[in-house]
């Protein structure tokens, strides 16, 4: 899953560590989210969205349709 976390976080002057502490996850989790290597739980996605001052999860997380063969 792609996200806008890094862009939005940097725009607000928030470090990975600070965001992680506010959300209740590790800095490595934020890094994995930013690099598309981890799909968050709905609760984590919601917390990140609110901390980045967005109203909708879709403003932060870009859901990609999985193609089936």
C-alpha cells in the first residue's frame, strides 16, 4: 500500500520517531509504512490520519486494487 505519510509528516515538521510515539507504534513501523512494506491496522491508519490533520484515511493511504489472474 502506498501512503503520503512521509510527505505529510515532513510538511508538518514531524519526525518518524515523534509520529510513532503519538500513534503508539515503533519508528520502524512508520518507516515500513512510508516505504509500502507494511499495511496498518484500521486503528493505526485512523490515528495517523488524525495526527496528520486529515479527515479521511484516503487522504493519507492510497489503496491499490489487487489484480486477480
